């Protein structure tokens, strides 16, 4: 069992910054990697960024250079630092963790990010 809890969402102006956190608990030994997805109204859920157990990071082209994914292994927490935010970044952001054994995903409940003036 793995539980994921996101926090840090909110309202921010275009060009502003926000940091999301995802705290993992339970059987963290079963986790291969973690990441962030987002879903905007009327759109499909899309990959934002991932980080593997080895620390390798990947980003969607739309956020590359603006977002940074990182982790704190002591706190079992993954972060998404978002800078130069645009209105099109508005979405519900979901934390996820991938099981080592099956490749299936655990999901958090999501946190709303709204970029508006």
C-alpha cells in the first residue's frame, strides 16, 4: 500500500511561481519512480514531469525550462517547482507513483492550480 497526498496548489498570477508537494507513505519500497500529471478542463490528463528512483528527470516540452521536479528521500516527498506560470498551466495536478512489480500507478487526489490575473 502506498498513499500519496498533494499540497501547495492555489491561485497565482501569470509569471508567478508555485511549489507543489507530494508526500508518500506506506510501502515506499514498492515505488519505482514518481511524477506529476495534470488535467485541464475539457482536456486529457497529461504527463508533466517524472523522477526515477535513480534520480533521472523528464519533462513535458510545454513545461521544460520552467518546472523542476525534485525529491527529498528523508521525507519521502516529491516536489514540483513551477515558475514563469502561464494561464494554460491551469489544471488539477496529480501526484503519481509507479509500482516496481507491475508498473501500475498509485494516484493522489489532486491539487488545483489556477494561473490568472
